[in-house]
């Protein structure tokens, strides 16, 4: 795949990972993505799932939180324990870049 096409595809995936992947596990299985790209995709998907969870709290949409758990498990398989000290103190959450650093031995 040409570099421009690859970058364009990645930009689209980052806008809405659930449009491209049926589950967070599918992100992990994608051989074309680097570890850093997988982390960023899952981090963005986690933020979207948190937004949906807040919407459910406010009566806008019903969600059971399972997707969020799947995303967090997938992220932990890539980066190890997620550093919750760097998670914003908001309802929406969203993982800061510092909380999802790749493991040192995986670089």
C-alpha cells in the first residue's frame, strides 16, 4: 500500500475505529499497524466509549460498558498496566498519552 493511501486510511480509522474494526481484538490482530498506531487507535476508541458511557448515564443511550472493558484489556496487552494517575478527572475520562506508553522491552 502506498504511503499516502496508508496515512489516509489511518486518519479515517482514527476518526471512528468502530467503523473499521468489529472489536478491539481486531485492532491487535491487524498486521499492517505498528504498535504505536494500535495504541493510538485504542486510546481514541476508549475516549469514544467513555463518551457513550456518559451519554448512557445522562439517559441518552444505553450501554453496558463491555466495549470499554475490551478496549482497556487490548490496550493493557500492548502497554502493560495503564497509569491512571494521568487520566483526566472528568466524566469522559480519556487516556492521556503518558498513561499508555509502550512497554520498554517492546520498542
